[in-house]
C-alpha cells in the first residue's frame, strides 16, 4: 500500500534521465508510490505497452523525450516520433485510464524574439526542429486531455544526474585558466530537483482539483545569460568569476538555431495555489552544495 494512498500510484517515464531521477526522489520523500520506467522499459510510441503501463495509475509524469537539439535538425521525423507521437500515445492512454498527465516541454516552442517574459498563453513559433517536435506533443496534450493534461515548460536545466552546463563549467575550471561563454542568449537556469518538487506539487494539486489544466512555466524566476550563469557558479564555488569571458553566439555556431530570449512568466502557479519557482541564483546556491557539484569543487557536500 502507498504511504500516501490519497496520492494514488504515479508513473514516471524517462526515469533514467536527470529530471526523471529527481522526480522519483521527490516522490519517495513524499511517501508516494511510484514506478519509474526507462526507455528500455517502455517505448512511449507503442500504444499497447503504454496502455498497460498507465493502467491503475493516478498521475503520469512524462520525462521521456528526444533531447538532442542539434541532432533533430537532420532527424526531425525521429524526434517528432518521440516528442510528438509518443506524447499523443501517452495522452490517449491517460484519457482512457482517467489519469492526470504532467508533460515536460520546453521554451523552444516559443520564437525567442520577445523583450518581456513570455506568458503561458503566448503565441508559439519554434525556430528549430526540436522545438517543432515538442510543440506537436503540447498540442496532443491540449487536444486529448483538456481537463487532465498539464504541460510544464522548462529551460536551461541542470542537475546532479547526467551532463549539463553547470557541471561542464566546473569541470573545465580545473583544465583552463579562462573560458569564453555566450553572453547574448537570455534565459532562466533551472535546477532539475527544484523543478521536480514543483511537478510533484502540481500533480497533487491536480488530484485535489485545485490546479486547472493547461500550460505552466517550470523555469526558475529571474534571468541571466550563459556567461552570467557560469560566473555565478564560479563565485559560489569560490572560483574567480572573471575567468569567464563574454562572447557571442556567432563564436559557437551550431546546427540548430537557439532562441535569443528564453525568459518565461510564472503567473499560472497562483491558479494552482502554489508559489512560483525560486530565483535562479537561489536554486543554484542550493544545488551547488549537493554531492555531484561539491565533488567537482572539492567542497564538503551539504548534510
């Protein structure tokens, strides 16, 4: 029996990933019964397998995704199969089973040309194949689960499990005296564990009937650039922030265009009776004391 029977049983897809592992950890701490399925355990494009996995589940947290942004430029059909078709399969299974679906999406569904934070109902307009594939998934959730579907967009995610920008910057600190980092892309660095806590809170609010379905923005509040993030990570780690030097996106040309402005608004959290995500600096200050980051800096981990 679940330690929290009112929460029912939860399913986390993409459980081997950075966010999936954090969601499972938060659920365990909350005493909520949960099953985590990796890609090898569940192909979300397989309707029969998905229906079987969702049966008897109260909440599905979909962390499964094609995340190779540059690779999607030459494999858009494959990316859309996971990020679009697979999400439709999940949404249909949740509709049949009466389960709530929390689907993790991305800022890349937006055009990235704004000057003020994007509201949750802002017009979409992805500028790359990855964003287009994720938008297909968002549309499926809205269409098939108008009352029980929750799309949570995030961006600039980092955490303890797997490769990410913060870990890379800290590793390179021991290898290079200076680093050139892009200073003309604006966004909200988001700690995956903090996002996991908000996802679980939203799922519980959905079960309680206090959270309206629709789009929520699961990024940290505030804003910075990649250079700003790197400098703050160095400062918190006792390193010289001036070792991080500003450069432009033109110095790091990549196959997929990146949005220049990925700052999102958080007004809808109040609709669910929840506080919006914390400022990115506060999230980073807490995250960097965790073992994976503290080890890179030679710091004692937070007890």
